[in-house]
C-alpha cells in the first residue's frame, strides 16, 4: 500500500510538469502560426490529454473489462465538464468566441446522440458502433486541420515579418515548441498511468466496486491531465485554451476513447446498479453527461461568455454525482 501511495504522488508531480510544458508548447505554436488558442486546445492539447483515457479504456476492453472501458469514458466527460471546466469558470469566467465553439459542440452532441441512442435501444456497443465513432473523429480532425492550415496560410506574411525582426534561438524555434508538447504528453501519460494504476489499487483495497472505481477514481485519474492543463492555462491567462481543451477532450472521449474500445472488443453497458429496476447507467450516467455539457456550452454559444454561476452549479452537480455513486 505504501508503494502505491508513493507512486500515486509521483504521478501527480509528473502531471504538473507535463501539463506546464504541454500548454507552453501548444500556445507557442498557436502564436507562431496565428492559430486561435481555442482551435489548438480542441485538437493538439485535447488529443494529448486524452491519451490516458485511450490507453486505459483500450487495455480494459482488450482484457474484457467492459465496465472500466465504459465508465472511464462517461465518467471522464462528467469530470471534465462539472469539475475541471467548472473550476476554471467559477474562478475566472471569461468571454468566448462563439464561432470557434460551435463546431466542436455540434460534433459532440451529434456523437452523443448516436451514442445515447445505441445505449438506450440496444444496450450493446458493437464493433460497427466503434467504427462509426472513429469515423466521426476522423471527419472532425480533418475539418479542424484544414481550418488550422488555412489560418496558418493567412498569417504567413505576418509570420515571416515577425521572424525577420525576432532574434533566432533554439528556445524561439518550432522544434523547441514541438519538443515541449512531446515531452509534456509523455509525462502526462506516465503520470496519469501511475495515478490510475495505484489509485485503483488503493480503492480496491478499500472495497470500492468496479463500476464506482471506473466512474470516479479511474475517470478522475485519467482526467487529471485536463485538470492540470486547465489550471496551468488559467494561471498563464489562456482561458480559451482551457475551454477548448475540455470540449475537445469530451468529444474525443466519446468518439476516440469509446470508438477504440468498442472496435477492439464490443461490450454491453454495465448493469451493476439499478434504480427502480432500471439500469443506473441509463437513468443517471448518460443523462448527467448530456446535462452538464448542455449547461456548460449553451450559454456560451448564445451569450458568447461564461458565468461564475455556471461553474458553481456544475461543481455542485459533480459533488452530488460522486456522492450518489458511493451511497447507492
């Protein structure tokens, strides 16, 4: 148990350093190519911080542990939205660019509608379902990369002028920014694995059920990269990067994490808990996932800004959700 606790703490330290370097590298590239921070947050940063979920869910699916593969993806979305995004909004609400927000939000709810329909109608996630989700991921990334390239092309002349006036050095180079992203992602992945593996060991030793471990401990553990990135972004004044990262990570949890898991090994929705004879996953988990995302994104799209009240309500929702998981 002592070893598990030490490795758990080490994982947190690695996440702090990894998150700091990842954010610095991503924002460096965004400024270099005049790409909006929200766009960078919704692609590069989101993929990097979603790697732990991909690895954990894929491994769980391959081992036939569908409860963890399912709970990790859904739990991470709930955690990302009602804990991580909620913290940044409650601490420092900010304005957002509605145009940049619309695409990832539309993709998320399109994928969520397909995901929920499959869950409620069949209760089973087949390999075909996984492939469809992965196709949605490919379409989104393709569209986003094209947008990024167009943005970069339009700023080429300004970039060249800036490069002519700025002294060159390794720390000012594109290679250095890429290096920070790669090293940061590696530290985030290793740190998250330490936290998940050892956090699960600690939780199991305390007698916590598998479904609760997946929806809370594992979900929180694999979402710590997003939490560290969000806090680091907020501290550095990059609030748009934080919001883009959370929304992008949520989309990737649905289409990439779940898609990879289902494609590797199809599985049924866990039925470890019931409410009035109905599957608790369908009565609570899926509705909460959709509800918190609606609460976070709809006001932002309509008003173009976030409000502290949103963050407080989302934090209360997360607290209630966690209490429900342990008390039911």
